[in-house]
């Protein structure tokens, strides 16, 4: 009983400390820590790359919570999605916010253990989208606001080290045409001249990747439809467990199963009515029970991205002057970001781009 009470008190204090700034000097601090953002050396324009955020708290301190901010040039890269890290205690989706272009805050606390994790802790995987079209360098800064151990004691000093990625410009589409024009002369022999023309144009492109193979839906319910993140995660986990997106015999059967799970959660008082409607909408706008179908994210020339359900990857064609990619998530609720396709797993901004009705 005493240990359980101690756990509850520590976790309650930690949740409060992550949300607010603790006055420094009121409690003894734990050992120093180093947060590091690891990025690939190079990335191509209009593509995504993943950076891992790790925090080294040393061999004797257990990490309980963290908060910080990523800074970057929004004309070069943007944050596409943020997922939990590779360390089990911090594998859940962190809380994120982008209050202004070029800065994204990130925070999380763990409630599974008072004795771990220690050492180098992987707390988040951040997917960045390269928006720059010319060769440049993406410099991403990392600022640590607060770190706490599992007793809710601040870990100080805490420093952050960002990373830099060399961005290569988009490869243009180059076509060569050769025309042969005969020339008639009155001389002893006829001659021909060859004219070669090289044309470079920025054609609409489609990025085709294999659809996800997971048997679960793994959809993040839209924040506008289901503001209760905890209830959304719980009901979606139940849908994934009971309804089997990829193994569903028919799309209608999958939707009915998802609605049934949501109704049961609503009746038990575990799900708001608005979230029940979101479950139904996300299941209906998915490829579950539709073998071969894909989510398709089309970005128009003016930058707006829309999601649709298509019969095959080949049917996911770009609009004139724009681009398209085959989604790696089976529902239009979170298959697309504001600039393209979301990463296969992890979190979404829970505010998906607009979508149009599925094709029959």
C-alpha cells in the first residue's frame, strides 16, 4: 500500500510539473542530462526524414518526464508527425504543438516505472518534411525546457543539441527528343541535319509506396471530432483488436464492427458521443475490407492536400501542376498531412487535410 501510494503521488506531481514551470531551487536537483537530436546527413527535397530525440540521464537517474522545443526554418522543413521513442516507457505519442511557424513544442511523461529508464533514453521519433526545392542546409535546434526524474525532481543542468541536414534540390524531369530533317540539294549528294532538343520541365509526380501491411487501422481520430485523446486512443485500440482492418471480409462488415465497439464504449461511459461519430467516419473513409484499395494524398499546385480512397496505387494520380502519394495509413482521417503523406506509424497532428467521398 505504501509503495502504491508513493507511485500515485510521484506521478501526480510529475503530470503537474510537465504542464507548468517549477520554481528552481525549491527541490534538490538530479544529475545533469544531455538531450540530442539525431538526423540523417542528407535529405532530398519534397521528401521526409526521421530524426530521433534521445536524452542521456546517466546510469543512476530514471527519466520521468521531459519538455522542450524544436526550432527550424519553415521554408526549409516542417514537422510532419511525431511518434513515441524506441524506449518502452516513452513509446506513447508525445504531446506536441506548433504555436508559430518554425517552432514545435514536445512533451511527455511516463507512468509505467519508478526505476527506469536510465542511461540514453529514446523519447521521440520526429518526421520532418523537406519543403525546400533548392539545395540548402536544414538547421534544427533543440531547446530543453524541463527534465524530471521519476520522483518529480528536476534534472539540471539539461542541455540540448540539435542537428543539421544537407538538403539536395529536387531532380527535374529531363526528356530528349531528336528530329531528323531531310534537306534536298542540287549538288552531287543529299545531306541530312540532326537537331537535338533537351527540354526540362517540372512535371506532376506520383510517389508510389507499398500500402501498409498492418492488420490494424492505427488511425488517430481527428481532434476536431474527438477532443478526448485518452478516450480516442482507448476506443481505437479496441477497434484494432476486435475488427482487424486488413483481415476484414468486407468494408461494410468492418464499419459495422467499429461502430459496435464505439457503441459499447459509449454505453459504458468511456467514450463521448462526438468520438463515436468520429470512429464511424474514420472507418467509413478507410481501405479496411477493400483489398487493393489505397488512400491517396493529392497536393494541388496551390498547396492544398486532399485525401481520397482509390481502387489501386496506379489510380492515385497527381493533379495538374501538383503531386500525389499513396498513403501509408488506411484511413483518410490521418493518411495525409498538410503537404503530403503521413509516416506509416506514430502520431498525427490530428487535424487531417480535407477529403472527398470514396469512389465506389
